[in-house]
């Protein structure tokens, strides 16, 4: 989720239903489902954990706003990383291109083991390639 400053304030006002300055996982899920009714409980939980930086099971407004400011920067870095390993420039990462990325990023680990897991979760279309959208969704 990447929002403008105004959208962040609006979202927060709607999400913080009891006005206590914190979001529970239930409040976050209700608010997100107003925009994305088909989001799964698992995805809501993942989003919550990503926002709850101090692990206290509550999201403060500061945690929320910091993440919303950081997310576009992270998206730009992911796009640059993707392009760096898209050797043939076709807009997808082949198995070999993904393997090169894994070897570089996971030094000392078995790249083939990581490759299989990575592809299992990123190649959601099942075409044997990882598109930029799939790549960003995995890390997003």
C-alpha cells in the first residue's frame, strides 16, 4: 500500500476507529478491506507485522506514516535491482537470472534450495518467469 500524505491521514482517521492512536490487527483489517475486500487474513496479518516495527501488537501512527514514506523508496530500489538482473531486458527474470541474483544476495547459502522456494512464491503466473509485478508483490 503506497499512499499520499493526505491519503495516509484519511486512512488513519478511518482505521483508528476508537481514536486511541493505535491500530489493532482487527482495525487494520477492517480498514484495508474497505479498499480491497478480497484481501486474505494471511495478507492482512503480513501487512500488520510489517507495520508493527516494535512488535507490541499495535501499530502507532508514527509506525504507519514511516512505512508509507519508506515504501515508495523501497519500490524504486526493487525496480532497480530487478533491472540489474534482467540481463536480456525482456521485463522478466528467467530461472538463470533469478539464480544469479540469489547467488549474489545469499552468499554462503545453497542457491538452488533458495531458488526453488523463491520461484514457488514469486512466479504466481506459473510461466517459469518472474515479472516485475510478481517481484515487487513478493517484496512489497
